[in-house]
C-alpha cells in the first residue's frame, strides 16, 4: 500500500477485549499531540462529522478530568468524560473514557473504556495507535454495534482537516 493512501485511511481491528484504531496524519508528532491535550483545539475537531463539541471541565493532566458534550446538527447530545492517568509528552496518553450526564456523573449502564493513545513518528508524519480496552468482549461488541468505528473515522477526518488548517495558517 502506498504511503499517500495510508495517510488518509483509518484502520481498525479487534484483539481480544481491545479495539485498535490506527491512522497516519500528515503533521509533526508534537502538533498532533498538542491538539489532543489543548482544550481549544479539542473543541475544533473532537466528534463525528456534523457534530460540535463544548468543553465543560478541562483539566488535562494526570489525575485530571475532561468533561464535554458533543451535539449533532439536529440537537442530539452525547456527554462524555475522560479521566487522565498518564500523559507522556509527545508519546502517549492514557485515560478512562466514560459516558456521563450533564453534571459529569458516570452513566453506569454504559461501558467504561481504558484508552491508550500512542503517537509515533512516521517518515515526518504521525501515526496514532488508539487501543481501547473493555471489561468484556460483549461490551466491546456493543460499542462496535453503536458505530464507534465509523465515528472514529469521521472524527479523525475532522482531526486531519484541523491539522491542515493549523499548518496552512503557520505558512502564511
């Protein structure tokens, strides 16, 4: 597979209780890492295409919490919360991802996910490996059935556009 196609392709696979999603972005690793840890950047790309994200609490550091809401153009809301365990600049972020309500309380009926993001330099670009571990294969299947792979693909399309916008504005 040629590198140009790989840059724009999101791949996914299941390994036991883990969903692994990967993509190569045409941007330096430090920049890609920054847009995952800067709240202003997160609001510009986080969520599937056609959704907007609003930050309600942003303490992106080990022990910190990011509480946010994604809204679709038709008004549908999806609240979430990231509980950060590890941030190793610019290589790795580990956090627990949970569904929440507006007040930030965890929705216990929904799966909790342990996410490990790895940022790898790749020929002047950045490869992101997102490993999401679930308590059971059944929970993983339920999230896949909800459309998480399509959602990630769309979200990473938004990320790619945001990275291109940042890089173009720096060239001016």
